[in-house]
C-alpha cells in the first residue's frame, strides 16, 4: 500500500485531503455533543488545524517523501532573503486590520496559523505539486493553486461571508501560484511554511477568528489584498525564471524542467 501511494501521488493527495476533513469534523462533532455552543469559527478552529497538519505530516513521513517535497532547509540564506519583499503583505494586513484579539486567545490563534501553514503547504505545494510536476511547470503552478483557492470556498458552509470567501478564492489562487513558484525556485517548503504562518497569524490576531470570517469587510480592503497577491505572483515568476539559469545540484524532485 505504501509503495502504491508513493507511485500515485494524486491518490495520496485525495486520501489525505478527504481523510483529514473526516477526522477533523468527527472531532468537532464529538466535542459539540458535550458543548453544542462551541463553534469552529470561534472556539475549535485551532483543533481542526492541528488535526489537519498532523494528518499531512504523518502521510508524507509514512510514504517517505518528505525530502522529495522539500521538507528540508534551503541551500543558503539567500533562499530566505528573497522572501523579504513579500512581507509587504502581512505589513499591509496589520495596517488595515490592526491588532485586537483577547490575549488569552492568542496562543490558540498562533497554533491555528501554524496548523494551517503546515497542512496547506505540505498538501498543495508538497504532495499535490510532486504528483503534477511531471506534467510540466505551468500545469504544476496553475492546477494545484486553483484547487487551493477552491478549498477556501468551503468556509462559506461553516459561517463565512460569501463576498469574503469569493475574494479569498481569488487571492488564495494567486498566492498559491506564487508560493508554488517560490518553492520550485528555492527547492524548499520551509520558507513557504514560515511565510504562510506569518500571514495567517497576522490575520487571525487582527480578527480574532480562525480564517472563517462572518463579518463584512470593505471592498477596497479586499481589492488591495488581491492586488498584493497578484504582485506576489509576478515577483515569484521573476525569481523562478532567474533560478532556471542557476545550476544547483539537488536530490529533490522539485526541479524546474
């Protein structure tokens, strides 16, 4: 079974994607039997994200593809420096959203942000990217990213605002393409996980919610954040193109053809 899933990455992706959801929802329903007032949006989001991340980590370690998907340190500090311009996105979030959670809630928000970053990067920029990369770089950048964006539409069904969810689909798709290009350029998932964590941590700390937002947000703010992610995508393509001219030996499968 392990070797079969090693050879069939798309099937592994689907099993982890569906399995983590079933386990997460089962955990939530079990807790709500004892306290129906608890919700994913306000109370249990952190637990769901921890379950998701645990499932993703366990899957890649069980199939033994952690090195192939880039769960290794970058070759040099330069691979971290290239991420500095992208910090404009979380800085803009802080400027527009501020910072106003209850202090007792912060640890759970940070746990949730870490869970989301680990889970989504391993799942989409790791397992799925590894499976689709043989079809070409363009397909590998676009397809997983659209699925990544579509996955965020599920927030509508757990209390999320429709307009916010649609914008979230758009910027998650562009951010997904940008993150994929960055991973391909520097051959490591770790900087992507760190950036994803920082971005979500800022958002969660500002809103006090686990990425599922039921309130209304100004259209101008949603548009600005979308434009920032488009700029992030353009920047990542520049770095990916530049990396084509750099000859660096690597044992990872995350190489640009």
